[in-house]
C-alpha cells in the first residue's frame, strides 16, 4: 500500500523541521531515501494500529477526508522516526508522536471514526448509503401484521 504522506506533505507542513531533522550536517541536503523509508514505516505503524478496528479492504477505500486525517498523524509519526534515525530527537517531536499514536488508538477503539468511499464501512458491498463502520444495519422483510391489515378482523 501507498504511504499516507509524502515528503512534499512534510515539507508543506513542517519545512524547517524537515531540514533540521533530515538534512546532512555538511551539505544541508535532505536525505530523501531515509525520509521516504520513515514515511513507509510510519504508514505501516498507522495501519497496524487501525487494523484493530478496520480491515485492509476498508483501509484501502478511505475517502479523502479520512486520508487527510491520517496524513497529519503519519507526518508526526514519520518525523519522530526521522529524528530517531538521525539521532536528533527532541521533546516536542516525541510529544507529537505520542499524541498521534494516542489518537490513532482512540480511533481504533471506537472513540472516533474514519469514512469510506461508497458510503459504508462494512464488508458487505451490497449495502449502500450513509452508514458508519459501527452502525447496525438491519435488512428485514416488510411487516405482515400492521394496524391497517388487522382492522377488518
């Protein structure tokens, strides 16, 4: 699967931190290979946490709003991994990482949710409409005994 964030996403949100954490000390050039590896690892960590609640198929059908949400959590996880790989960790990066992990665990525990393309988070593709992954959907036949049908008896 594709990472939830890219180097450009990190550069757009945290350009100074990207240079500070991932640039070579002598040349000042960001090591794109290590940053890309950290993004892949961070995305895998995010998926591993969310798989407590969502299947791989569901995570593959996330809508743009949910992908945006996962993007900024992935950026915080990736920056922490980048800082560790370059031995440049600081308290603020660690706090943002811990907050991201805590929020992802809350989503996995049902204290938040993600939305999907197609309108439903369930495994049954025949069910359509606005449903959340934790919503109970009941499909039953029409009632046989109604007030109108029983009036004549």
